[in-house]
């Protein structure tokens, strides 16, 4: 059923060991799992905010990736993105995929 399928997707998103964000077509954060909250210091008040104004927006220019995703119509991957914070340097792999139906 559609309800079961939605629960499976929701559980996979929430329980993933990887930080995951859901961003709308305007570049606003609409959901994040606990790993993303912890990694990027997100707060509930960040929901609805433009990603470019959040910490993740300092790491990678998501608006460029979203435009590329929309024009290429294929998943994109950026590897070894250097992110420097007060606590050290982290290297991230970013995977971006549209979940909207055409």
C-alpha cells in the first residue's frame, strides 16, 4: 500500500547512518535526519530556511548542484569536499538525487 511504502521511505531516511537532507526546489530545507542535525548543527527552526544560509551552504554550493541536477536529470556526486570548522577538518561525500517524479 502507499502508506506502507511511505513508512519504509520515512524509516530509511530517519534511521540512515548517513546525514540526509531533503531540500525543496527553491533550495529550502524541508527535512533532515538526526545525523544531519548533529553534523551540521541544525535546529528545528532551520526547517524552511534556505540551505545557502545554513552551515551546509558554507560547505557546498547546493544551488549550483540543484541546477545541474535539474538540467542533467541524473544523480550527482561530489567527493572529498573539504569542510573546515573550529573543531577540525572533515571531508564529505555529497550525493544529490531528485525524488520528484517527472
